[in-house]
C-alpha cells in the first residue's frame, strides 16, 4: 500500500497582532534572570506609619497639656505665672514630637548598633543619681527617693525614664540574637537576669518600687514573647514577691503606703488624704464632670498631685465619666495598634522592640490607673503622655517614634518584601543593615 506524501508545512510566519507582541516582549523582559542585578543593603517596601497609633498618643498628650494647665491655672489668682508648669510641659512635648518624627524616619535596625552603648550610659546615670553632688552634677532627692539628676543649668532629668527605653532596645537586640537559646536556663534565663538585675537593683536603691515593677514586668513580657520558658518565669514569681515584701518592710514610708491602701478611710486626715481626695474627686465629677478648670478654683475639693500621679482623678473630676473613659479608650487603642505592629514586624528585633515599647507604656499606664482607683498601693509613677513630667514625655515620644518606624514596614500574613526576614520562629542571628551587595532572588517569598 503506497503511503500518501504529507504536504509540506508553510515556512511563512503568521502575523502576530501588535498587542500580543507587546505583551510577549514585556513578559520576556520580566522573565530575564535577575542574578546579575545587585542591591546594596536590605531593600524594603515602606509605607505610611500607623496613623491610629499616632493619633492615640497625640490625643493623650494634648489632653495631658490641657489637664496640667487646668490644675495649675489657679496660680494666676495667687499672683504667679499661670503658664509656668504648662509652659515647660509644652516645651518638653515639642522636643518629644521632634524626637518622634526623627526616629520615625530612621531605620529602626540601626538601633542595634547603639543598643550596648545606650544601655551602658543608662546604667551609668542610674549610678550617678545615687552619688553625692559632683560639681555641676547634682542628684536631687524628692519624696524620700533619689530619682532626679540636675546637670548645670539644664532642667532636672529622671534617669530611670531613659533606662526604660535603653533596656527595651538592648533586650530586643539580645533576645533576637540569642534565638531559641532563650528557652535554656543556663544560656537564656541566667544571662537575662544578669542583664536586668543590675538595672532593677539600682532603681530599688533610689528607692522606686513603682518604676522597678514597670521595668521587671516589661522585661519578662519581652522574654515570654521571645520564647522564654514559662515554667522558669513562674519560678521567679515567689522570688519577686519575697523581694518586694522585704523592701516594703525595709522602708517605713512604703510600709505605711501598704497599710493605707488596706483602709485609706481610717487615715483620711493623714496618710490616706491623697487617696481619699482622689476618690472624692472622681465621685464629684459624675457623668459629664464639673467643668474644665473648676477643680482648681478656690473653695473646690483639694486634690494633691493633680497634675502628676493623680492626673486621672483630675480628668474624671472635670470631664467626668466620659473623660475618664476617653483616656482609657485611647490607651486601649494604643495597645491594640502596638500589638498589631509587633505581629506584623518584618524581623524578630522589630517585633521584640514593638512588644517592649507597647508593654512598657501600657503596664505603666495600668499601674498608674490602678493606684488612683485604689487597686494597688500608691506608687510614684506617671501616666504616660498625660501626667506632668518632662523626662517622661520626651522619652515616651521617642519610644513612639521607634514604634512608628517599625510600623512603616509591617506586613500582613503571607506577604513578602525585600527585607531580610528572620520571623520564621525567632531566628538566632542579628540582621543589621550591612554594606555590600546581595543578589536579588528570583523565587517569590525568598
């Protein structure tokens, strides 16, 4: 049977539509290997900072300035400068906002380079504040605690406030570098205690139990988030309780605070005066408050430390239940957005940094509110952003700037960017922005 010859195929190319040709050319260009390209340093996709987080802290700071003026404006009736206290608070606030804006624009990873020097300087300041005056350096003792340091003509600073931020930065660096070793007792908990212990000891010597509690709880929060053993941290609980009990009995005024906390009404004319007046101030505020500025007028209820430790009672007195709930709501919004930033951080250092800053400010706010509401004994810590205090306001705004820097690189789950990620279960090496190039990977998600 003879096979039929196959017809020859035409060698004439079929015309390609212009649109198809352009798409093919574009696809071929994208498919070219990128190994020949070199990028200098880590390449990241940055976006806008977390504006809800920024809004919450700015609103708290604005309310704080308003409350400081409201509680000290009566000075004008006494012939004093009505803007004396609030003026300095505004200056510190402006400096804090500048620090926040600068740090927000700087890559937070560079903080790893200064984490150790900053920590050493902070510990040095805590030592100096306990020493006698040396020339222009003059430690100041306030309320039986050596907490303030005045250097020359500059305003007095609170070294413990700077120690909070320095400890958070260094712990974030150390825990990220330690990786999974934080679960170990010898390589994790023991060196962790050698880092945190000296800071706590120096603050206790002032003595300042309130700040000591904030530092200890913040450090333990970071250790837990980094993957530390919960059992090992549970063992520290009775040790901490025993240490607090010993320190309370060591200082008579702190023992008096505990006894006053148990029944402030029994000593309402003495040691319980401030606590009772705070409760009465919140009670007289009602739902809408007595009005802005009315709480500091002659003949009104006297509230000691209305612009400092008991500023929340002053808010509830003049702005009522609505004002108090607004303050609490702003802190809850800040806590929520801070946790979201930590969860979406592109690396372990950023996640721990966001965790430490959020935990520190929220724990401090919770303790201050608990003191005013008589849930814990009186301590001398401020309500972040709201209480009068230059060092606290400046350092808090600086911390927010770092948190906003992390928020500029947050990513939703499953999203890839060009940063060097180490979030695959706490990678154990530091990732510093280094010089030199690295090839661009062609694998999605590499």
